[in-house]
């Protein structure tokens, strides 16, 4: 929240930052949990919650670094951000699923993709229903 205001000058929407990340990360965990159950993987919801929140925190650190680079060093093209950030998220999530839950790599990839898509859909519905959005949207 503060990185957006400090770097971009945009006024942060506190309600967006309170509700949307928690809701999005929790919905991601729930979709991944049920996707894993669909593939008959024996994992606990608490494990998936820990993985998704851990990866979200790690990705926030990476986002801070990328925003610092963008606003203070080099205004790189937007597609470059997507080419770096999305693969890193998938890599960290798949690695955590394999490492902490003993799911095989292929199933971890499928569960991550299903979780990502499900989270996007649920997040879009949540944002549409609440009207919350980030500054500059």
C-alpha cells in the first residue's frame, strides 16, 4: 500500500488493501485445495493456506523490488513485468506444493494453474460486487 503512494503518488484505497489480498489468497488456497482433492491428493487446507500466504509474502517482496526498479531506475515495458512475475509465482507455488506436501510436479502444476484461474474468477467477482479497486485502475 505505502509503496504505491510513495512511488507513484497515487492515494491508496485502504479498504482494497485490507480485504482484496486476503480474500484473493484465501480463495486461491481453497480452489487449490479442492483441485488437489479432485486429483485424490491428501493435503490439508492449512498446508495450502500456509503455502499460498507464504508465496504471496515472497511475491510482495519481489513486487517491491520491481516497482523500485520501474519508478527509480528504468521504466521497463509492462509485458516484461508479466514475463518475470507470473512464472516466478508458478515456480514458487509448484516448488512449495512439491516440497511441503509431496505432490508430484505434474499435478502441482495443474493444481497451481487451476488455483490461479479460479482465484482470478473469484477475485473479479469479489471486486465487481464490492466496487473495490486499486488507485490508477
